[in-house]
C-alpha cells in the first residue's frame, strides 16, 4: 500500500518506502565477543577507522528534558577507557542542562557503511577540571575561541553577531597567546549500564548482542542476544 503524499502539489522524487539496503555482514556470535564491552568497542572502532569511515567518533547523544521529551544531537567522542566514554560541551547548553538535571543518557554510533551500530546507555558525571583543561589545550586555536564565542543553545539575533563575538576574541587572544578554559565548558563521562553491538544481516535478521552490567565484581558483564 502506498502512503499518500503530505502535499499533493509537491511530487515526491524519492520514495523512502522503496529504499532498501541488503545487508551481507558476516555476522556476530557470542564467541566472537571480547570479555568486556570496552575491549569489543575498541575492536570495532579500530575497524571503523581503518575502513575509511568519515568521523567514526561521531555519535548521537540523546537526553531527556524535564517533561520527559527526548532530545538528540551529534557529538564527537573524545576519549574512552574502562571508566566510560567522554565528550565535551558547554554545560549551559541544552544537553548540558538536561544532563545536569537528569544524568540518564544514550549514545549511538551509526556506522552504516560497515553495517554496524553501537548503542550505549548509562549515566554521566562531569570530568575533573584538570582533565577538561588537558583536552582543551589540544583543540585548535579557532575551536578554543569558538568555545568562548558561542553561548551554546541560546537564541542569537544573527550570524553577524556571532562572527563579531568571535572576531573580538581573536583580537584579544592572537594565535601565540594561550586561551583560558571557559568556566562553563567541560566534559561528561558516560558510565555504561549496557552496550549493544548491532551487526546487519541478510533478511533483516540482524545480530544484536548486548553487554549488561551486573553487581558481581568477579563477572561484571552479562551478554544477552536480542531479537532483531
């Protein structure tokens, strides 16, 4: 059954219902998995990088507001280890405010060209200022200025106003001068409760294996298979 156009005066050029990708992945078995989700993530992340995937560290970060409505946006992963997954932002931004009020978060790595996804759910806490400062020093000079110029998520009158604020900061902090870390800017570390590895398979019978955190120190992760 065809779905009627929302606007009959605007003919549809591409029909999303007719778009199909036939996955031919080799599959993902329980015996393929590393002992921890962090080790498995490292394995897949390295394969995503070597495949030539554009920005494999790009992830969709989803939060909820005070009314329980979800909000999503793309953010860059800037570090991970056994403690969790780290990204940086303005704490006064919409996601910063929402995570401060409700630390529940979801991360999605949409590695479509290699028929894979990784979904991480958990909670966040702020990184220490030393860790934030250490990362801030690695950012390009222009990005450091941008962290000051943008009052992230706030309404602004025009692009010209934003450019003016940036130009003023560029005059104040030339390339040879150190830019201080903005007090309202910093990192969040996501401590996962569950990490799902999704591998596309033929006939939409995808493999979905999920690590779930347990209270057992000797065996902190349980693996379960989900129906596609």
